[in-house]
C-alpha cells in the first residue's frame, strides 16, 4: 500500500466528541437495545455500543448484522480477526484494534502475529493463506475491489459465501472505524495495553520490532 493510506492524519485527542451514554441515563428502550450485549469483566458495556445507541433506530438494525458477522459468520475466527486487525491498522482505528487483539488471540492468532499484522502481507513469517487475507484487506481499503489475482487465490480455499463475507466483513469494519475515529471513542481501561502499531516511516525497512506491541 502507498504511504497516503497508512499515514492518515489523526484527530487531536481532546476527548470523545460523542461520550458513551451513562447507564443512569438509559431509558427503558435503551436498556432493551443494549440487553443482548455482553458486558466486560468490570460489568460495563463496551463504549462502542453505549455511544452508537445514541442513534437507537440505526443501532436496532446495525446490531443483528454486526453480530452475525462476528458470531455466526462463515469465516473461521482466525480469518475473521486477521481481516479485522488489518482493517483497524489501515484505518488507524485504535479502539477497533484494542478490542479485537484479545479476540484474535482467542481465535489462535499469536502475539507475534498480531504485531506482524502492522508489517503487512509481505512481512516474513506469514503463511501464503494468511498473506492473502492481509493483501485482500489492503486491496479493499485502497481500491474498494479485490484484484483478479487475489480473488482467484482466495477462491482456492474459500467458497462463494466466504468470498462474499470477506468483502462485507472488511467493509463493515471500515464503517465502524469511521464512526469510532470520528466520534473519538476511547478504549476502556481494561484494553488500554492493546496499542495500535505505528505505520512504518516512508522508505523505512519494515520489521516487526518497528511496529510496537499489541
């Protein structure tokens, strides 16, 4: 990918533009909308949901689609999380990265591989299958289309439904990143150690060590 895509300007951190709706301000309808969401270990709901619920009509339709992709989709968990992490990196979505790094570990992605996501598909160490996934995320981010070569390569080990889901999953997490980045949604304290890797400086040699730790 070109530098123009990785070196995006970041919004100055002056706090969230839209704060999560505090629980003591939830009305009955809001409580019903948020009831299916899993609470974190501290008993609170993730900020993404308590912020997005400020638009209850959209939230009501967004949740089933997002939940289907995340919980009931056709892609293996490892595949899904590699695509999401690369999308979070490409869009500089620190909240998205922070919430999905633990999910990637739970799906079998190692800490070394999570760090390597920032180095991209050409970094040493990826299997051909994993490199294809990262390249697919990059092409969709850059071109809004998979190249013929990448589509053919993915079709060798994914069925038609999975190919559709790859494009929809990356698109979904672009949309969520646009919302999170623009709203200034902050990571919860329990996820603060999950740091989005920095992009390599223009012309720099890409190494795992240059991208920090998730």
